[in-house]
C-alpha cells in the first residue's frame, strides 16, 4: 500500500508534537528557536543526503510503502519528513533530559539545605 511509510512518519510526528505541547518541552517554551533548530538540522541532513547520493553511498531502495514521489534522484518525499521528525525528536529529547537534569540539581540542593 503506497503511503504507509509516510503515514507512519506523520503519525509519529503528530504524537511527538502532542507530547511536546502537553509537557511544554520545546515548542511552547521557545517556538521560534525550536522551529529554527529543526529547520537547520533538516537542511544539514538533506545536504548530507545529497553528498551521499552524489558519491553513490545512498541509494533509494524500492518499496511498495513509498508514495513514489522523488524530490531528486534517490531522494524520496518520505526522507524529508523523516529528517524533520528526527530533528524534532532530538530537540524534544534534549528538552526532556535538560529538564530532568535541572530537577536533579534542584532536588540535590533541597536535600543539602535540609541536612
């Protein structure tokens, strides 16, 4: 079935956005910075893909799950959405680990004050 892979990526991206917004991790806290980070990372990975395609390292495999739209030779439409998802996931996970680290520092300081 064409489009299942793209659908899975978009479904995962929607879930990541829902988690981000619910817990105010990145997009609510700093929307412009979050969008800029995702765009810069996506462009970087697309350039990386272009170099890999030009050198023959990356080759698009055939799959009935792809939509069938190629933005360039060996660069399917799904790749762009995957890179957006990957970049956004990295930003959200960074926010999660940063929040956890701050909470640990806060807890440690609280324990030291009580002692």
